[in-house]
């Protein structure tokens, strides 16, 4: 079975998505997600100019060999652009293999280890009152685990608060769960670590008082703290029994987490911006984290993320795959097939896509009682409607960035 067509499809129904579509001489098609939020066109060029010409004529069944060929023959290894491009090829080949075998991808990965995937959603509010409403509305939608983000007194606009979102979809509809803003320049947000560290524990105390001890709660510090500040936050949140605390410090400094770990038993999740097992080598080996946050889309595809998670499993570290709106329905499906088939699944992030996105991508997954399942269609279970996709051309969009009160650029 030979790859005889490879197309890179860019569409922006509610936000930008980059999708690789491979077609074989036997007529099977496969999809892979290559969306890199705010830098989408770099991956398009990498795929179109340098990868597509190498795929034509290759044996579509050789998933691992194609991965190794693309990774090693480039000579320049790793990095988000390269690894998103390789991920898209890998995912599309798994999709094709599933269709050729007449089986959903999770069956090819060893079969289901559970009946569904516990998922968490994003509740947020400018203040506690708005937050509580958002938590209740997530519970009504079935969510059994909830991420909590709030505004901080004195700061105008910070990451993760839906009601602050200024993102306008093409027809003027606010798209709540989306930090990227359409426009020629990134938005500027503000940040003050001391106010944040004082405020967050009061929010979790209020949430526990209102919702009780059972509800699994998560929080994302989004890379903004130094190691000692991160340690302090983990310690101050211990009474509120978090499911995890995410991205407490800029994760490229793997050793920083040793210091955090010495001070707190709050479980740590990291890795949404990582792209290979090498980014995790030390923190897995030294057991400095509890959850691996990588998405299939940004970590070399199903083949490579499975290796990361198998390695993590030796240390009782579990999956917590990234699932924001910038992971396309194809990337989400890939995550669900992988999550269903590994033993060390932890939790899946699940933010719902917009209605137009769901028209462009026809999907087979189910969402019931707080659990996701990828469905049983052969392959990934996602098809892309190219006519629908064609209605929504790429729109420039950037993630915001932070400045401190004195004007210094800070981690966003
Ligand atoms: O900021 O996906 O845990 N989720 C996150 C996300 C990221 C965006 C960046 O594109 O941190 O909201
Ligand atoms: Co995050």
C-alpha cells in the first residue's frame, strides 16, 4: 500500500487548524493534526516543502520506519515545528493502518484498558462568584474533574479566564476557551507573582468550602514561577488536595523540579510544550512529576508519545494529555485512542470545539457521564469535509504575552 497523495489543509472554522491528509493507492485516507498555535504556517511550510515530497511512493504500512526516517534524515532534531510535522505523518499513518485493518486505532495499540477516559474541563471566573457558576455549569455538562482559574485582584487580564476573552470568531461570536487572538499583533496581559501567590490559596479554600472534598480540582500556573515560588504555591495548596498543579515553572529547566519536589506533595503535571522523550528524561527518571502533559500533536505522534508514556509507566507516572481547543479533533481522537490503550492513563483534558469546527471535522467520539471514548470506526474515526474546510481560510492569530508592572516581559 503506497502513499500516492499528501495534502496540507489549513482551515480556520473557529480557530486555525493544520491537517495533513494522506491517500494511498488503495484509496485509504489518513489524517494527522499539525496545529502549532500561533506558529501554524511554519509547520505548513515544513510539511509542504520538505516532507510531502519524501512521502510520495513510500509504503504506508511502515509507520515506525517512516518516523525514524523523517526524524533522523532531517539531521536537525527535535523542536515544536519538526515534531508537529512528524506527528502529523505518524498519526495519519496509524489512521490508514486502522482503516486497512478494519479496526479502530486503539485496537492496534493493544486494545482497551478501560471503558472510558476521565476528562477534565476548564472552569474560570474573574472572581469566586463567576467561578462557582462556571464550575456548576461544567458539572451540569457532566464533567467529573475541573480545572480552576480565576482573576487576581489588581491584574486586568490573565490567562485562562473565559469572561476576559476578547477572541472574535469570524462571525463575531466570542470563543471562550481560546487564548490565541485573531489579529496582526499579540495581546499584552499583566502579571504580578506576589499577588497571585497570595490569592490562589483563598480561591481553592472557597471552592472546597462550596463544593466539598470529593471533586477533583486542577490548576495551571502556566510557567510563571521561579522554583522557590513554585514550591511555595505547591505547599500552600496542599490543604485543598489538588489532582494536579500544572506547569509551575518554565519546564525546560528540568532540574528546577527537584527543588519544588523537596517542598511539596501536591502532584505535579508538566510537558504541554515538550516535544520529545528527551525533554522528560530527567524528570521521569528522578520521579519529579506525576503526569505527562504532552499532546500527540506536539510530541511526534502516537508512536513517540507512546514511548514517552511507556517510559513514564516504569515510575508510576501517568498520562494527562493536553487537550485545549488548539488540538484539532484529529489530535483529540489520536489522544483518545492512545489513552484508552495504555495502562498508565491518568486523565484527559477536554475543551469542547466550536460548532463550525465540528462541521469541518466529522467525529465518532462519545462524551458521556464525564468520560470520553474514541468510538469504534476503523482508524481514528475522524473525517475532514474539504468543502466545509475551504469556507474558512487561515486568519493570523497570536497567543498573548505578559509584562510586569515595570514593563519587563514575563513568561505567559
Ligand atoms: O495555553 O494550548 O493547559 N492548557 C494550556 C493551554 C495553552 C494553549 C497554548 O496554545 O495551558 O490553554
Ligand atoms: Co497548561
